[in-house]
C-alpha cells in the first residue's frame, strides 16, 4: 500500500501576505530565499495552533461579480471580497459532496473567481475523499485559457502542480467496475467467464491508472516550463516516481532536492519514509515517520501513523504497531488500513487466548473491525480477502443427501 498522503493544502502565508503553495499547515519555504525560510520557521507554532481550523475544514467563499436576481448574503465584516456588491456564495465542507464539479466550475468561471478559489474548492473535495471530483475541477481550470490567462505565475504553478497531484490521488483510489458476464448453464463456463471478467476489469483499471499518471506527468512538465525551481513540482515528481516504483528517482526529488533545499517539510519526510519502506529499510522508514510525527503532530495525520505501524510490524515490534494503528484509528475512524491493521494483529494474538469467552469476544471484535472497514470501502481487496477467510472458516456443515447422474451437470439434494 502507498502510505504517502496526496493532499496539498493551500493557504495564505501570514508572514508575507502573499499566496504561497504549502503542503501542510506549515509554510513550504522557497528554495532560494533564506529569509522566507526563517519566516516560515518563526510562524510554525502559530500554524500548529491554527491546525484545528484546517483539520475541520473551512467554507469556500466565492465573491459574486455578476448581476443576480436570486437571494444572496451580504459578506460579513471580517470577510474580504473583491466583489463591489459585497455579495458572495458560501459552500460548507459538508455540502461539497452533493455538488457536481461541472456545476461548481461553471459558477467559478462565471464569477471570475481567482485560481485560489479553484484550489480551495478542489481541496474540499479531497478532504471529503472525492478525489475524482477534485481532479475534475482542477482539470477544468487548467484546460480553460480564460481562467489561466488572467492569473499570475505563482497561481498557475499552484494549480498545475495541484492538478497533477490530484490525478495521482485519483489513480491511487481508482476502481473499475467488474462489469457483467453472461455464462452458460455449466458451472465451469460460469467460473471461466468470471475469471475472464475479472482479468478484463483489472486491465481496464490499470489502463485508467496509467492515463491518470500520464496526465499528472503532463501537468508537472507544464509547471516545469514555467519555473523549474518549484518545491511543489519536486514533491509531485517524487510522488509520481514512487507509485511507478522508480525509487532512485523518487529519492532524488524527495531527498536531494526538497529536503536539502527546503528543510524537513512534511511531504518530503513521508515520501522518503515510503521510499525506504519499499527498499525494505524498515528501520530507516520508522525513523522518518517518527520525525514527521514529532515535527508535525497534527497535520501528519492518520496515514503517517499507519506507515509507522507497518514499519514497526516489519521490525517485529507488534505492541508498537498496535498502538500506532489504534492512534491512526482515533485520528481517522474511516482509515481502512488502520482498521485492518488492528484486526489482523488482534487476530494473530487469538491463539494465546485460553478462555473461550475471551476468545469469542476478541474474535467478534476482529470481525467487527473488518466489517467496519468494508462499510467504508467495499472495493478494498485486502478487506474482501479477510472477510472471505472469515466466512470460509465459518462454514457450517448441513446434514442431508445428494444424488447426481454420470455426465449430468445437475445435482439434486434433500436437506
């Protein structure tokens, strides 16, 4: 599994008053400006204190610039608006899942919203785990000459790199419907058709992932044409090479460029930890995940704890792995990897339980955790595999008689 977080947070820099791309609640310093690096370090504590607001999510504000006849709200005094009428549209995080990206992109385009609003809207989709919608919205901005031409260089860089990273996030969760298969009456024909359908679905899924990765690469290349010294593009390139298992190239972007030029920022730390994990350097991965959690205790999130727990498990530190998975579950109750991690480790400890009541209670808790993971993501292969194992061993024999004739595909039973 890929434990690298694909979210890119965009926020206003308190130090400069300008819009700077960041990859966590902490400012991402410029690679060639030491003064900005010092400003980012000085504001680290303030940013961490404000982490709760970013964690819960802020509403999206779109100033109204066109004449309207509908009901609009007057912007409160503490809100700034480029609209001369003082009217604005407000979308809350809990509403974003019910809004189609095509409708939202039309509103943003009609109201001549800045690129920052497009990125903020996409981020709301990402936080709601709607990667496809977030990617679609960013692509609508990138592919619109009217939207891109009226923006400055920094904003164009931000939306291009964000679009690339959003495409990688969507590819990481891409699931293809298995489709329907029409088999014959024979059981073997049905089984063969199911296998063929599964292979076809797997190929379609991989083809769609490759298309999204190619799209991400194109976005990063376009960003490089604007500015080759852009930390967000380095992070995106590192992520792309990581998912393609090009570990040497991923190391170059995470370690040689980002960590060396920008310091220990969160995405580079997690990216290098993922590289070391895939290289089977589990101690090195554990150390980097630990540094990320210590330096960014809030915004490192559940995914970092899952990665830390996986490294602990590989090192034989079962208790630390359990604690990490439980902490990840506390931070994000819908984190599938954390739920399965807890369930699998608890399942492994069942053999040491002698009391039948305790055994039954723990076994029920394991199945409950896996069932919860299945409710969150019923397409997760790891979850489906553990559920299948449970139902297989739960098979209860039923007494009865069956009869069949030689050469017949029909079995008759009396149960």
